[in-house]
C-alpha cells in the first residue's frame, strides 16, 4: 500500500532531524513523484540539498516555490514566507553570493523575529565588507568544518588571517576550530580579540563562555553568557548555556530561571525543554520534569538526549514509588504491633473499677502519660 503524502513528509522530517540526509532525500523524492507541486515537499527537498552541499539545486527549487507563493491567493503566512527566504539566503551564501544572501536574510527578518536570522545577518554584514579573497576563504573554511574536515578548515582560516589579521569573523571561526581540536589555550586569545573587535556579537560572548565551560571555570562562563544576553536579550543559546553553567555550579534556582527565560523567547525550543526537564528531575520535581521532556521529544522526535533523560526519569519515578511504598508499609506494621499488644495481655473489655488508693494513682499516672504524649506529637507537627 502506497504511503500518503502526510506520512512521507512526517517520516522525511524525522530523518532530516536525525541528520539522516540520505533517507530524507529518498522520502522527499518519493513524495515529489506523487505531488510534484506540493510546496512542503519542495521545501523539504531544498533543505536536504542545502545541507548536503547542493546549493544550486536547492536554489532552483526554492525560487520556484517563492514564485508560486507570490502568485498564491491568499498568500501564505509570514512564517512560511520567511522560511523559504531563509533557505534562499543559505543557498546564496553557500554559492558565495553574499550580497544576495544578506538581502534574503533581511527580507526574512522583516517578516519574523528570529535570533538565528539576526546572527546570520550580523555575520554577513562583516563578511561582505571583507576583501573578496578573505570572503572565499571563510566560506571554504565553513564548508570544510561542516563536512568534518576540521584540520583543513583551520588551515584555511589561518590563510585568511594572514590576509586580514583583524577580521573578527576569521578570528571567531579559527577559535571554534581550535576548540573542536581540543586546543582551548590557543583558541582563547583569538576569541578574546574577536569580542573586542565585534562587541555587538552575542554569539562571540556565548562561545567564549563555552570555552570557559570546557575549562570547568563555570563562574567565568556564567559571566560571558550574561554578556551575550545583555548584548541580545533574545539570544536563546546564551540563556540555555547560562543554565548549564549555573547547574554545574550547583545553583539550581538560577539554572531553572535561565531555562525558563529561554522558553519565554522560544516556547518551541526542544533543547530548552530538555534541559529544564532534566534539571527538574534532579530537583525532584518529577511530574513537571516529565512534561518538559515529553514536549522536547514531541518537538524533536529524534532527540537522543531527551529520550535518555526521559528513561532516567522513568527510573526515578519507579524508585520514588518503591520508597513511598516502603514508608507507608512501616507505619502499618507498627500499628499492627500496637493493636496486638492488648490482646496478648488478655485485658477484659469491661473491667470493673476497684476503688482503692492505688487505682487512683494509676489513673493519674495514665493521664500524665497521655498528656505528655499529646504534647510531644503537637511539637513534632510544628
């Protein structure tokens, strides 16, 4: 039985999220044969092309989609239009058409507010102002890094740095490569210089914070993540990473506040939901933890960390139930023991009162014991 377009799109989207581009490509192509004019199918296919080094094919598809959108009545929503424009910008950027890419990103930014778009615009503004050879070297280095050729990317950035030693984009890019190569001591001065040259770049301050997290200097990391969100209060990565640093410092309340701030900016952030859910699990708030972890998986079905955290939560819930059962069982056993005690003494239910002096003393002693016991219990409740 042939799969419906909805099923094919869902499966392809899941493969795309898992970076299984080969499977995603096959599913989108299958959907394209069934519905060649479906905008969602074309968009998905273009995204795969953009992520697999085929920007020319992506751009051709996206331009067709954009033309169809412009002619459609009523027009699609701002979010849909912005998504297409952002992918057009990405294709232009990969093709080295930086001015065209910048314009596409700006158009998308006018339609929706997006921290990611804002960062891309800031990156390109500086890049467009660089000499053409430096631009090409930066783009090449980014492609090499994205494809896993980290050492080659580093060499390319170093070549660009020789041409333009004060290029913040080059310094930042090379610092990230060195961090990936586990050379934080070399990365640190480059990133520090980058933030001096570009103090308006929240992502630079955020990456500097991550570098200090790598060095287990979480207090300093927090200070740089704070600088990032001061530069751009809507920079969600700064809030999330601040939450991570606070958690590692043992400051759970501050960590929770940082994650909740991230969710105010983007309620659909799987990472923010996952991190908050995992934090709440550690704090013992298991019910709310589950809500956030399940939401993270709903937003990103292939999110391995969220799945692992949800499994850990299930273990914590099971352990909590065992503990609760054990606690409840102990008073029950004690109660039974107390209830059995009068039976062993075989005291008659209605014993006649013997009017002797000793009987009065025993009654008084009993009253004192009962009064003292009542007072002790009241004190314990406070």
